[in-house]
C-alpha cells in the first residue's frame, strides 16, 4: 500500500512547514533534513502545522519581519526629508578619481652621439677620426 510522506522542517519563527512530499511503499524514507511523517492526500508543500495539529496555508497578513522592513524604510525617508536642504555628507558623494602619473619622455638624440663620462675629449676625437678614416 502506497502512503504519502512529508518532510517537515522548522522555520526561524518556530513554525513547522511541509518542505517535500513523496509517495512510498513499505518503510518510511530516511530524512536528510527535518523529520518525515505520514500526511493526508490534501497536504501540499508550503503548508504550516496549525494549533489543532493539521496543516494549512499561513494566513495572509503582515509578518513581524515585514513590519521591521517598512519601519526602516519610513525612518530613512524621514531622515531624507529633514536634511533636504543640507549638503550631502562626504560618505555618500562619489569618490574623486586619482590622476594618472605622467610618462617620462625620452631624449630624441641617438644613444651613441654623446661622449662617455670616463673618456677625455681628446680620446673621443681620436676615436671619431678612426671611424671616419
């Protein structure tokens, strides 16, 4: 006989939620996360265990975490309205871009035209004569 099994997990608020459903014959499957229970054919993924021990979808309404998000957004908007005429603080303005370092320019003279520091001027002239002659 085939039975429907559901994997039940506990969320952050302490509610037990159906996270997976499967039909199996024989022994119950081994759970990897949460626990496994036999459930009725009408139980669907995402249903929450109610106070009577059955399953149902959570009531549509504003949860505690949603209220916190709304209040945070309202506080942020109120602070923007208060300082609408004030200049932007440095933390919110765009950072300035760094300037590039200038490239060093090379001399356009050929490398071999200047006499070397260790040679005397007369030695340089003598070597020039040898090259010409």
